[in-house]
C-alpha cells in the first residue's frame, strides 16, 4: 500500500485514525448510529483532506476501511471501494467551517420527531450547552423540492452547511442530524448528548410548563461556551468497545 | 431424509435457507419478533412453494426446522411437526402478490397502538419510504365477526391479503402487522424500520404539529420507490447473531 | 435433610421445582421482577401447600432456596430462613381459588401508573386476552387505612383475594400487581403479557381514540378463554436463563 | 503509601470502601450514573472526612481511585490527582446533615424533566416512600445568577444543602439530583428508586387523574419512615457487577 492514501494515513497522528474507528463503534454502542450514519475527522496536517470509512455499517469499521477524501468529496484513491453517498455532508461542512475537525451524521432516533414538528430542539440540561438556543432544521424541499432526501451532491451539502451556519448541531427533516466538534471526541460526545437532550425535552413536554431552558448566558459560561469536555466519557467508552 | 421436502430444500440456493434462519434470529434480536411471529421466504424456483419454520420461537429456529409449504398452507411433508396456525398469512399473500418473495408477521410492539387507534401509521422518515402514505389496518371483525383474532383459515388469509393490497405493510387490529418484500433481506429490514417509524411517529405526537411526513413523491424517489436497500444493515446483523 | 420440607419436595414432580426456579430467573430477565416480587407454585399433590423462595432477590433463587408453606403462610419448616413478608398474597389466593396453581406478585413497572390513575388497565391485544375487561385495583386504604402498603397479614391477603375475585390479574395501588394461572408457565407468561399490554395501552393513549379493545367475546374465543398458551415462549426462555 | 490518606483508609472498615467501589459500578449499570456523577461515603470513625473517587467515570472506579476529603472539600492528600469539581455537593451536605453518611449526585435521566418543569416529583409507589411529598428543586440562578450550573464552590454547595434541608432527595434544575442516605447501600437504592419513580410519575400523567400518591402517613409507616431497606437489592447487584 505505497499509495497516496497510505502516505496520507502514515503522515497523520495515528491516534486520530484510532479515535475514528473507536468513534464508529462508540456511536453504534450508544444507539446514536445504527446500520447507517457516519463519522469523519479532518486531517489536521492537511485541512483539505478528511477521513471517513468506506460504505460500511459503523459497527464493522476497522482502520483498513478508512479512506481519505478531498473537499470535493472525492476519494484520494478510490480503488473501487464503495463510498457513502452522503459524504458531501462532511466535505461541505469542512469547506465552510475551519473550526470544525469532526462531523457526525446520524439517524439519532429521538431527534427525528423534532425534525418533522414545529417544536424546536433546545438545550434543557447543562451537558447539551453546546447546542444553539434553537437547533436549526434543514428542509431539503426548500433547496431542491421533492428529492430522495439524501445529501448526495455538493449543492445539497452546501445548502445543509448554510443551515448549520456557525452552530454545532442541525437537524435534517425526516432524516436525522449533523453534529460537529473541534475534534472527534467532542463530536462523538456532542452527538450522544444531543440524543439525550432530545429525550429529556420530549419527556418534559408531558409535564407542566413553562420549561426552564439553559440560557444563552449559561451556555457561554460552561467551559467558555465549548461545553462539557468529552474526556471522562471517552476514557470509559474507549474501554467498553472492542476493536477486532 | 430422501423426502419431497429434502429434495425441494436441496434444489434451492442454500443462501436462501441460511438467510431465513438468520432472519428469524435477527428479527428476534431487534425486538420485532418475540416468542411469537414468523418469517417466510418463497421458493424462487417453484414460486408455489414457500419456506417457514415448524411451530417454534424464532430465536430457536435452525435450518432443520424449516419446512416447505404449498400455497394452500399445507406442508409438503408434515412428518408430525407442529405448524404455525397462522401460516395462511403467508400462503395467501404469496398467492396474490407475485412480486412478494418474503413475508414477516410480527407483534412488533409499537405498531399495535396504531392498530387499535384512529391514527394511521404514516412514513415519517426516509428509511420507511416503502410504507404507503397511510398503512391499512385489517379489522378481523369486518370479515368474520368475533373471532380469536388468529388468521387460521384460507378465508382470513385472503381477507388480510385484500387489505394489504399492493402495499408493503398492513396492521392487524389488536394483534400486529405483516411486512413484505422482494426478498428476505428487504422484508427483515422493512419490518425493523416499520417498528422504528412507529416509535418516531408516536413521539412526534407529543410535539407541536402539523407534522411533515415523507411525501409520496419523495418515496417514489428513494431507490425508485423500493426504499433504502438492506445490504449495509444485513451485513452487520448477520455478523451479530449467532446460529447454533 | 430428612425433614418435612425435604419429604414434601421429594414427593412432588421435580419439574415443578425446576420450573419455579426458572420462573424466578425468567421474570427477572424480562424486567417483570426486579430485586423484589416473588412467584409461587401450589403443591399439586397436596393443594394446601405451596412453594416459594426464602426471602431473596428472584435473580438469585436456586432450588435450595425453595421453601414449603401451608395456607396460613407458615413455613412447613422454617429453619430460621428469612421469609417474604408478603407471602400472604399467595396463601390467601390459593385458599380461595382452587383453579389457581401459581401466583406472581411483582412491581411490574408499567402497571403501576395504572394502579394510581382513574384509567383502567384493559386488554388491547390478543396476547392479553386472559385479562378481565377492566383489571380491578386493590386500594389498601379501603381495608386498613394508612398502612405501609405491604400485604403482611392474613386479613390483607384476604382483602386482596376478594378484589382479585375470579380474575387473573389485579393491581395493587402504588405497589404492583398479582397475576395467577393454572400452572407456573401460564402465570409467568401472563405476568409478562400484562406488562406488555400496559405499555401498549399507555402508548395508544397518545393516539386518536376511541381505542378498539379486545372484546369479551373475543377473549372467550382465544383458547377457550384461557388465552394464548405459554409453551412456545417458555421453551425459549428456559434456554435463555442460566441456573447456577 | 504510608501517607495520611493511606492511614485513614486503613483505619476504616474495609467493607465501606468495597461498598463505595461497588456503588459506583452498580449506579452505572442501573443507568443512574453515566460518564458523570459521583457517590461518596462518610468516614464513620472521623465524621469530618469522606471518601470519593478521583475525577473518573464511575464505571471505571477501583479502590485505588478513592481519595479522602475533609469538609472543606480539600483532599487530605491530593498527590496531583484530578478531583471532581462538584465535590462541594458532598462536603456541604455532610457538614449540615449529621444523619447522612452517603451522597449520590447524578444526571439520573428521568428526574431532569421534572427539574425544568412546574410539576413536582412526588412519591407514587411504596419503594420511593423516602422521598418528600414534593421533591425540592435547586435553582442555581436564585443564588448566583447566570453560572455554568456546576456546584464548584462552598457557597453553591451550602445553597444546595439548604434546598435539600432535611429531605433525602433534591433536584438541580437542568442538571440532575442529589440523593442521601444513612449508608451507601441506602443511598444507592434510593437513587435508583428515585429514577424509577420519575419514570412512573411521567407515565401516569398520560392517564386520567387525579393520581393517588403515597401519603405522608403511609411513608411514615414504611420501615419507620426510612423506607424499604436495600439489602435484598444490594445482594443481587453486588453479584452482578464485576470489579476488575
């Protein structure tokens, strides 16, 4: 494997690729990813490259399955491997958000009801302070009319990135969400807390309101607006999942 | 075992029988089937035969338990083995739907509330685009009055098949559902996504509407109306379940 | 162990005691019993005796823990072993219901909300046809005023048995339920289906009514009013739980 | 390790430290603690000391990770180990509540919706009789305005202890709860039952009221107001969790 991809992978901190494999397994074990969805990480040395598995269920991803992509979502070296049709979610967010080094796209189950309703997903507990005061929803019909809902082109990726704007989470109507972070551990932790927050907000609606949300000023105070760091959780999760 | 059944089983692609055993285990592990319910596959070479386990909990089914049936739901070779009393669900759907090669009947937990209410189960996310815009409900009382709710005769099977019509899913009031597909992997995948869709729609009702559903035009665009293919999930599930 | 209890246990069909140990493990694995709750079986040869574990979490019960009791809830041979304070639930039901050969008392989680509300638990799917059209609720305050809610005396046991009457299920307000059957397999199966029915009915309330329930005439038709038999489920459960 | 901490740990009943490690693992396995939250126990011989893990996910805590703290939340011997920033929850409750020998702080999932709503968490079943008739909620804004919600100072710890008062449970708005007990087994058992009670009360709201709660007089009758003892559950849990 003396290829371009091999050189790129050899040049990065090996911890990044290890973490990316762990991220796939962890998000599956937490129920954020099921057979579909994916997680990527930017190549910190060459920020116009990112790493993402070949088309494969996240629970099965190993280091050998990781491919390098450029910001047009082209594989650096395809070798005939299947690619996720929605890899444009990743490329277009990396293109517009220099601060983002990891992207999770999932069908996180409890965010989907919010994506099809008029109730905005909002931060209700301190672990979800990285969420905006009202999570934006990407309605693909506004961009492209009646489609198959999949983000399979650069244009759709761009439109989604515009909806995300400077936020850390956006929902995709009738589909799932995207969650971003400054590294893969943050992105994984935030994707999990987004799912938990959705469950809590949904349950709280059965109780008497008005509900007290996490205020913007409170979010700004939680680790300087970045939110609770993932380290304590990551240490546990990395021990719990097994890599074949 | 130089019998009729043995000859039929020897003649089919062995992957079909392996997949049928896996289908039983997978649907159990996903919580779609519990101790009851069953999954069948049509004999592609002799479309007037189908394969179905002897009367047994799906979690315990092995290749030896698979029996061959004709379209009257008679065992090709009974040998005194117990048969599911509701095998007429399968035979009558195969009789009227040449496009169907696999049938799942389950007590999929979250579809049952829809079967007894006035709220139709509807596709709310793209993974369930194979569902009709409103899933039909079979009310056995309309056909046969006060029964034991079980589909134990050809007539009841026919009536259920009429309710299903050309759709991929129908609910049975106070009982469960049937889900069909062009092969066993599609049928399993769809049965699972039907359960997930029911959970999402139920949760969404706690939020502010009106809800945005998957439009018919969108469904038609998702893999030509067939819906998301099962391959990525099947590869994972087949590795996760064990066959004794 | 040449004692009275040993003689009684030696005289019964050993399958009965094996099934009772399995019943404890199965009900725990299904989430019907947690650390509390208990299951008993009547001595079919001496119907004024029943078998019940010493005071112990059901998940830990072994054959050695099973004690014999008479219909006053006295141990045939106590030997200083701890006894469930609520064993009067069992003794008084056995005293008044000759048809009952097994009793489950549990804190089955989803029945408790029904026990404290004005909504009656009702059969909503065919697997729960053994339930009465409206499950009775035992309000201990009506019998004994402000107590600790525990059924620790013959009188409270008698009052509970009166509430149960000829039914197969009764709820205890703010506490749990009792489920009975003609043998331990039926009792276990019914206790599980009661929990499932409660979940389904609770979910259905989020949908548009009126809900269609299982009619009395339908229940009467399901296996002659006895309901779906437990065999298929028991065969699976018995393989899944381990006995140390 | 001939240090102050080592001497303190050597002097206490070793069962206390074993139980504290078990408590961490048990609360994780029950879903009361996830990657965050913590449980402490008072040094019964020197009631101005308490034991608490270094900053670590509860699922990973071993005996070596346990540190001794004084009532100012200072480590007796820090040795550079990370400390939970919210250890003041523990120190200030121990300072004001001589009867309390163990404190759990968790993000117990189902209590959080109550913490942000106008509906008080109330005891709905007998296992939760240790809860006050309406669980108090600590609103950190009342004490300190817009913060990061974390109890990182003596003042915030004191304010929380004031909200707890003489009760066994208090919620923290948008954050979680604290649960206390006369020993670590009671605290663990109560933390678990608090979570279960929250689930039951939330479900009951979907049914017709008014709901019948556990009356104060009933709570007073349940084991003299202390509530159901934890022994039966603890015996089971201690066998189920593994300590590396």
